[in-house]
C-alpha cells in the first residue's frame, strides 16, 4: 500500500473534493485522481460516492479513514526516528551475569530515566555466546570479558575485575590445584571466559582432570561453594551482593589469572545514537 495514495485519500476525505485536496497537497488534480483509483484497486473496494458536486465518503471509506490516518502518523513517526540523532527505539544488550548483577543496575536505571523512549533489553549469557550473538546481529552490543575477542568487533573497556577462587570456610588455603582433594570445579556453561581461566588454572599441576559441576547462576555457584560442594572462580565484585559471605573463603590468584577487563563490544557498522549514549553514560559513572 503506497503512502502517497493514503495521503491523497485522507486529503480528499477531509476537504471533500479533489480540487481542494490538490491545493492542500500542492499536486495536480489528475495525479490525485490516479492515486485514489490505485488505492481503491488495491483494497478491492470503492471508498467514495462520486457525484457532480464532488466526492463523499461511503461506509467503506468511513471505516478506512481512521486506519489511513494512523498509518500516515506511524510512517511520519518512523521517518522522524530514522532522521533523528537522539536515542530512541530498541537497544538489545548482552552481559555476563556478574556484570549484570554488580555493575549494570545503576547504569541501566540512569539510562532508562534519561532516555525513556529507548526500549532496553538485557540478556545474560557467557562471553563467547554474547560475542557470537553480536556478530549475528541478534544483540546490538554486549558486556564481555576481554578474553572473548573478535577482530570483527569494536571494544571499549569499562570495568576492571579481580578474579578470586572461592570455597567453603573450612577449606585450607589454596595456592595451587594440588591443594584440592576431590572437590569439583564449579563452572558455568562452555563459552564462559572465567570457566576457561579456572580450567587453565586447574590443569597447571594435575594430570587427572577435576570433576566439574555446571551451574546456571552466580547465586547457585556461591551457594554450592559455601556448602562445600567445590571451588569456583568469581569476580570479587560479585561477593558484595552475596548475603552469606561468612560461609566462604576467598583465595587469591596469580595476577595473570586474577586480572580481567570487562568490555562493551559491538559491530562498527551498527553503531548508533542509542549505543553512543550508553557508552558516554557508562564512562561518566565509571
């Protein structure tokens, strides 16, 4: 359905004649007549009763008029959004669960208040899964570990994380994998950058792989560690939101494993005002 046909229809309906509509639209009368004929052929129904003094909307035209006005209004709104540099529309974000829990609540709350016309969507997932989703265009951007790198994407570093090992509060100090007895490694699904670091650490001094227990959330991981189920690796920032920290023992890691940067990543060709506003706000908060 051609928007120009709709504009001509609404103009004729509101002015009562093709002549008056031509003045409003600054178009020749013959062109408007052709547009009306095209619209009626497309719809398969006549919209006007034609008489010597002009045109009068019939029942079908009356029913169609509000819909035509609505379509034109929506089209104009879409045109303005496309031409505007101000944030609007949808912003689909991915994030590691730890970042979503420890860092993003303040950022997203402020963003939502400042740009209420932006529909924010946040999905938590492991870093490598988020990278693939950004590459496929399923996400506009994602907060990921710097370990998850793709040459096709742009990166902006935001949060410095210190990763630590956690266990129950009865565990003796852990300085190497040899200090573990038969505890399981508490991990997220494959694609998690922190899981890869934990597996790297565990393989340093052991010939036999440790058992692994795959979990779906940091709350579950921390609770299992507190219960003595195994050991896990988490950002120290996550411990601030865990209510039972007294049940845990924190074991530091060597700097090459402990230091990690959380970055926001996106496709360069898909950068827009929504994302630019988020980056600017994140820098100010950070």
